C-alpha cells in the first residue's frame, strides 16, 4: 500500500503520495574528464579511429577477394578444359576429311 499525503487533497477525496522535488544528481563532482582504459590517456582521435577501421577493412577485403578468385578459378577450369577438348576434336575431324 502506498503512503498517502495527509494534507487537504482534492474535493473528490483522492489523495496523492508525497514526491521529493529536491533531487541533486551530484554534478558537482564531475570534472569533464572521462577515464579511458586504452592506455593513451584519453579518447582516440576520430581520424586515427577511421584510419584503423579502413586498414582492417582493406585487409578483410583482400582476403575475401583471394577466396573469390579461387572460387572463380575452380569453377572455370572445367569450362576451359571442355573448350580445349572440343577444339582438339574438331581439329582431328578436319584432318580425317582431307
């Protein structure tokens, strides 16, 4: 059960609980410095953060491109082998006609 405020209240008979209106957040102890655990003594520069991101992104893109090239070569060699075989077959067929 909620505590009720014992003052007059409304004419309808409802009473409201007492609310503390003098809350202090303790902003006086904040000194505009946020400690970081990265060992650099502060936040990293946005430029450095972007450079690190793009370096990691470039490494990942290179690895993905190497895997993609291997997949293309693995799927293309049967087609290349077929073309070579058909050319050899056609050359043999013409040699027999002459």
